[in-house]
């Protein structure tokens, strides 16, 4: 009796360990954002704990991904990078930062590849 074995070809990561180096994203108006290139598996899991709301998970991802920033409030004053500051972002800005972090971490690419398969 032979069993059919299905073999799935997977794209091997360049490295099996997270590249936690930091990259800087400069914006036209002197504002900038420093984000990590990757999270460790433990850090990624910590952003998706049972009982977390979508808001809590989004804030957790931003807190793990963003290392530092120089962002200005509506009056041109620098805003210190804190959890409170993250929660005070406009929805448009928060979504933009989530997309930047997801792209840097490769989350969007992985999800898009899964949809294609």
C-alpha cells in the first residue's frame, strides 16, 4: 500500500533568524520614522494575544516595530514616541504607519503570496 505524499515547495528565507536592524524613513518635511526590519517570532506572537481587540493588536505591532520617530503635532511641536502618542494618531496616519511596519516586516508580502496560491 503506497501513500501519496504531497510536497510543497516553499521559498526558503535568506536567514532563519530575524534581522532586527533598524531602517530610517525620511519624510519631506523633516519628520522621520525608525522601524525595525523584522520582529522575532516571540515578538510577533506577542502582538496577537487572545482577548486583544484589533486596536490593541495594532498598537502592539506599532510599539514593537517603531524604534523612534520625529513626528510633529498639528502646531509643529515634536511628539515623543509613547503608547499614548500612538493612540492619539489620526486613523489615516495610524494606517499609514501600520502599512510601513507591515511592509518592512514582510507581513504584507507573505499575505499577498498566500492569496495567490
